[in-house]
C-alpha cells in the first residue's frame, strides 16, 4: 500500500506538520499515524463524505454569483496549547487597543492631538463616519466581535495580516467544520485532546446581552441580515438559531421616537440589541445611503439616544483600514503601555515619504500591494506573480492615490498538507481567530478559521478567490483542560418566528436582491 506522504515535498513556507521530510512535529504525530496507512482511495471516500455533508446541509458561499459548497479539506490544522496561548494574549491585546482608539477617535481625539496617528489618516478613511461621533456604548464596547487575520512566517512566527472589526464573517464554518470532521476522522479525535468550539454562540449571546442599554435587564437581541441573497446568510441564520434569537431583515424593524421594535403577528416588540450583519452604508438610510432598502431608518438616532445597541458599532471600519493597521503597534504602546505580542507583517506607508514611495515603485515585482479599503482579497497584487500589465496598472493607481495603498513584504505563508486530487500536497494557509468582547473580558474562540489556498503556489486564501478551509484544532494543555469563563447557555428550543412575512412597506425585489448581493462582496472576506 502506498504511503500517502511518500512523495510529499516541503514547500517554500514553514511546514506545520513536518520539521524535516517524513518527520512529523509532536503536535501532528497522532494525525500522521492515522493518515499514513490509509490508501488514497480510502482518504478520498472520507473526503467525499465530508463534501456531501456540507452540500446536504446547505453550507455554501457565493463565488462569481454561483452558490457552491464551501471547500473543507480533510486534513486539519493543529496548534499546540502554548502556541495558542500566545495567539490568545496577542489577539485580546489588539482588541483592547483598538477599542481604546475607537473611543478616542469618536470622542476626545487625544491620540490625534498627541500625533500618534496623523489626523489625515483618520479623516480620509472611507470608513470614518462623523455620524458616529459622540455615541458612547454604556459598557464601552464597540468591538463586540472581531476577526484578526494571522499568518505564520518562514520561521513559524505568528504575525498579524489585518484586523476585521466591522462585520467579520466565517465563524459558522468553524463550528460546522468541527461537526463534520468528528465524523470522518473519529480515531484522531479519540487520540487527541482538542479544545471545543461549540460555546461560541453562548459567548456571543452573553456579550450582546451585556451591551444592552442602561436599565434593560432582560434585553431582546436580534440578528439583522441583509437577506437570503447574501453570501453569508447561512451564517446569519445559524447564529440566530444557536443563540435562540430572532433573525430579522430591515423591513421587519421600525424606529419611532428613538425606540426600535420588530413587527410580529402579535404586534410590535421592543428591540434592545441589534447584532447587525449589514455594512454601515446600508444600515440607516437617514444618515447613510438614502437608497438603502435593507436597513432601517432611525437606527443611528436610537443608538445615540441610548435606546438600542448596534453591534458592532457604526464607524468601526476606521480601525481596520489597512493604513491604520500600520499604527496598531504604536496604539498598543500608547493606550496599554505594553509591547505588541503579535508583530505585524513588514509594511510600507506610501503617502508619508516620497523616498519610500519611490523605493516601493522600484520593487513592485517583489512586494504585495493592497488597497487599504479592500476585502475578500479583491485588488491585491502579488508582485512576483503579476504580469507586466498588472504591475503597470497598479503603479498608475499608486501614483495617483498613494493614500489608498500599502505595500508589504511577500511572506511565504506557512503550509499544511492538503488533499489535492488523490495525493497530499503542501498548501499555504492563514488563520482568522474570532474574539468576543463582553466589556470585562476578551474571549478568543480556541481555533478560528483556517483558510487554505488550493492552487499550487497561490498565496490568496479567501473563499472569494477560490480558497477553502481546514478545521483548526487547538490542543489542550497536558496539565489539564484550559479554563473558560462561565457562559449563559443559549436556549436549545427555538420558538418559531412570530413575525409576519412582510408587514411593512418594501422596495422592489430587484433592488433588494442587488443590495443583498452588494453586501456579499464585503461578507466574502472569509
């Protein structure tokens, strides 16, 4: 019987399974021992079962306008307990610093007065919204949920690639990946102590309830979705179901006198906390896009009056602008008086110094060029893989608008064995840990979403660019299971929604579908 690893070649990145050819690292020994004796046919059968399970459950995403199953590779990614502890501490540190920054920049603006971040960086950000100035959540939380994208460099060091504090998506795949993998690799689960991920909805619900307006002891929480045509609708529905709360669209909500309610067949019911999966621009047609038909007029005024909490907060996008990313290490030092636990990838700011801009323009074929407000891998140019025409085009864009771009060193992302055809091949991966902030603690989901670039040599891992995912296993400490904060159990029985299908005024179906799909481009970050 052929060894599945017999022709496996180490790639240019740090290999997470093998320290040397045919020598698995200690964290992967049990998995390697399980996979090695399997035939390619047997592994292929298990992979087919995995893919069919996702298809049968409707776990899909939109790629180029077509709904398709989200590719889940059968080989998991494994992270040792001590390595994960570094990730937990580093992610929580960034969230605390970014929370302080958002409170400051929409309040006193001391960070700007002190010159830690130039004022022009903030005011020229496409996601800085003056409409959010002065809105202060009662428990101080603006980033209820965050997704911090990490990579491992050539030496295996975790580095931050970008921060996502607007509407981070992908956590549903983390939960569903685990459920599916438990069925296809049960022998590895039996031999490995893996930290669970199923407590995420309860942690999220606790954080949302903690964010309720002052004086509300039993808050009504809803999940606000753009609708069924959004590429992440599966996730919206899953989270609402797991938390035992209503899934609503903008047309289900009404705001009168700064009070928000949802229409139901039993009348209007007050809403206290809105976990919105709609971008700022579509959320409230009074303050943002007047043509939005998927938001609700008056939400921002209600938030300013302290009558409803919007999670995540309006205006958070200024904190995950890719140019602001280059200042996060300084923000950590400024607000927390700490050194960053997780370093950034080496990054060039192109607006500050003409010499830096000239240096980058001379080395476009060696760098990675990113638009500062891009998402889902859109607009990224990897210099070493770009054509002369692509390099000339991005040069023109940078010369016209250097503020709109950053340049980064091309990092050979770490690699994990991945089933390609009927053989295992090294493929590049990244990691998106999800953090939940309840105002007292920042809890980091043990695992997160590992995304894998399936084409050979590809470095862009986003599903919107043809990537897939892996289940991410965080091992428990050998001294015992890691302690997690107690959580309120989410209800296990969900009462069917009492709301009427469409009791309020609505726009035409074409306009609604178009705006739901426009949101898909943003949710496709995963």
